């Protein structure tokens, strides 16, 4: 049995995971953490991890970037592994996550779905062939109107995956509205659309002369992220301190 503390338990993802775990005989949410205790849950809810005195194996985090520093500090005190799914972290926070992973196991992924983790690999192969043939790369992501961060963590992860193959040559272009010049060869455009209840769409466009190749992933429900997060929690239980990602959990 994997005993989970759900950080951000009253949010959209926290409640989706609560439903998924109810059907899972090998996992249990033993406590929740959320700043507002507005929901009825079958487990006790605390305002901060520091107040939680329940024994657990792992924390699943889908909350807010502002909550990540205290989450890390308190998880270290309690020696609890974290499946870190919140996006929109600052460069400073990303450094802190890496440092903390020397003390506790941390699995960080901007997208817990199998499809996106497959796509992270596919785009590497694509860019290695298409960039030398002068294809331009653009990423377009679409999400619901409740999302706070832009561009999405997944769009940035896809860009980083592509840029890794290119030895960091690409410069990310988030806004062309104030520019009055042609697209540069080493630009990687990232555009964000927000509206309605779109769960999550990511398109990676390789545009060449007279031909275009597009990779697209569509999430039709938040359950794809929730299932991945629960699988990651089971994987992380009892691990050594270290920095992990979804490629350690899913075989691709
Ligand atoms: N890695 C992945 O696969 C995915 C990542 N995400 C990311 O997960 C995060 C959460 O997404 P989602 O569930 O849709 O967002 P929600 O806003 O619906 O849920 C977040 C919850 O965390 C609460 N919260 C805010 N601040 C704190 C705090 N300091 N301590 C504890 N709880 C806090 C919020 O409360 P309140 O509403 O009162 O602010 C809310 O209940 C986002 O960063 C999103 O981008 C989402 C889906 C997939
Ligand atoms: O906020 C969301 O909803 C999502 N956030 C993640 C991101 O920023 O990439 C993952 C997913 O696309 C849904």
C-alpha cells in the first residue's frame, strides 16, 4: 500500500487524484494539504505540511508555484519523497528542487501523461533530422481559462528537449508583438492559448520549405495526469534521494 499526502487536495487535479485513488487497492490518500478547506474529503486536511502529523510514504503535489518552497522545506524535515507536478516554477525554485533532491527523492515532471512523455522523445529525433534541413520549430499550447502560468510547463519541457539536441542554440520567443523583423533561424516560438475547459493540447510544428510536419498531443481528461502521478508515487516510495522524471516510471 502506498500512503499518499495530496498537496493541493481541493484543486482540480487534487480532486481528480482523490477519485482515481479510491479505485486503487494499492494506494490510499491519508491526508490532504490545501490553503482553503472548502471541500468535504474522506481524509483529514491541513493548511500546511508542517501541521500534518499523519504517517505517509510520499507526497503528490499539484498546487501552486508559490507553495513549492515551503513544501520542499517541510518534506525535507519529514524525509518524505515528492512527486512534483506543479508548473510555473522560477529558475531559483528549479535550482532549489535540484538541491533538495540530494536529501529526498523528487520526481518532477511538467506532464504526467504517457503521450507527452513519448512526444518528448519523438521531437528529439525529429529536430536532429529537420533542423539541419532548415526547418523552423514552433510550439503552440492550449489550456483552460483557469490556468495561471503561461506558457505551460509542458511547452517549456518540449522546447528544452528539442534545444538539448541543438546544444542550446535555440532562443525561445514568447511574444513577437513588439518586433518588426523577420523570424531568426535559431528562434523557437512558443505560443499560449487560454479558453473554456480545454484540458491540454500541445502542438510541435516543424515548418520547412514547401512541407510541414506537426506532432500533436491532446489530453481529453485530467485522469491521464492523475494516473501518471499515482504510478510515479508508487515508483518513488522507498527510493534513495535523487532527481527522477517520468522516463524512470514509464518504459518508452
Ligand atoms: N504535471 C502535470 O501533469 C500537470 C500539472 N498541473 C499543474 O498543477 C498545478 C495545479 O493544477 P490544478 O489542480 O489545475 O490547479 P487548481 O488551482 O485547481 O488547484 C490547486 C490547489 O492548490 C491550492 N493551493 C494554492 N496555494 C496553496 C498553498 N500555498 N498550499 C496548499 N495549497 C495551495 C489551491 O487553492 P486556491 O484555489 O484557494 O488557490 C487549489 O485548491 C498547476 O501548476 C498546473 O499547471 C496540472 C495538470 C497536470
Ligand atoms: O494546468 C494544467 O491544466 C496543465 N498543466 C501542465 C502544464 O503546464 O504543462 C500539464 C497539462 O498540460 C495540464
